[in-house]
C-alpha cells in the first residue's frame, strides 16, 4: 500500500514538473522578448536580443506586406539599413534603434503597435520607449528634445525621400495611392521632400543625404526652368 502511494505521489510530482515546464516554455514562445533586458550584458542577453528582434522583424514583415507598394517590406528594410548606418556614428541604443526602425511604419497604427509590443513580453518601460520612437516618426512631432533613437529612426525614414529616388517614389505614391491630381501630387512631393530635408535631426544623416539633396535641388531648378 505504501509503495503504491509513493508511486502515485512520485508520478504526480513528475506530471506537475512536466506541466510547469510546458507552461514556462509556452509562455516563453508567446513572449519571445521576455528574457531580454535592455541594460543586460553577456551572451545570454545577446541571444535573447537576437530572438526578440527576429520576432519583431517577422511581425513587421507581415504588416509591411499589407501596406501600399511604396511603404512595403523593401521600404522597411531600407529604413533599417539606414538606421543601423546612422547609429554607427550617433551611438543610440542598438536594440531600440533596430526595433524602432522595423516598427516605424506603425506611426499611423499605434493601436496595432501597442498589441504587438504586449505580445513581445518586453518590460513596460522598454515597450513605452519603442512606442515613443514610433509615435515621434513624424516631421511635426520630432524635435531637438526627442530621444536620440527617435531622431535616428526618423532620419532613416526620411532618407527614403531624398534624391531622385525619393522624388519618384513620393510622386508615384501621391498619384497611385493618394489619388491626387498630377499638379497637386507634384506640389505635395516637392513640399514633403523639402520638409523632411529640413527636418533631418542628426549630422550623420545630413552628411549621408548631402549628395541626394543636391541632386533633388538640381532637379527642381531644372523643372522650374523648363516648365512651360
């Protein structure tokens, strides 16, 4: 009888351990950033950061595929590349810059952003920082007092409006997506490009964009001179 009771108890303990382990594993899978600490160090934290960024990238990639052709996944990837390049000189927090760059296009969908951030399992303070970086990715909101990571992400997004590529991309978006008449689309393209050019927040981005800005200025001068 005692042996039977011991066996039952041992089996119950084993099952409880298995169930607890499964629950922890499920929670870790559901919240892949739970183990990451923004101020942490070491190999384990680096791996946790990589896993977290992969999760954010995967979620953002699905989001970009639902956007218009001018704010698609390729746009997101370019913004991330620009942000990482700018950050090499501006020295923002590496995680906030990369994650913020992937998420920047949520600035028009902050309710969706909040849901995504909760899914990550990041601590509330880090979620709040990312939310603010994305919210500020607008020329009328970004300012000199904004966090450096927000300035970097804003500039990285602005880089996609610079130069000949920026002109054609914005004009096409105004015509095809926003359905503006040609003259209005052209005027809005010029206005927005100039606004983002003037709003570049970091010296690094201004240096990176210098040639593209010069190209854009020459284009608009030639356009004005050739206009009937």
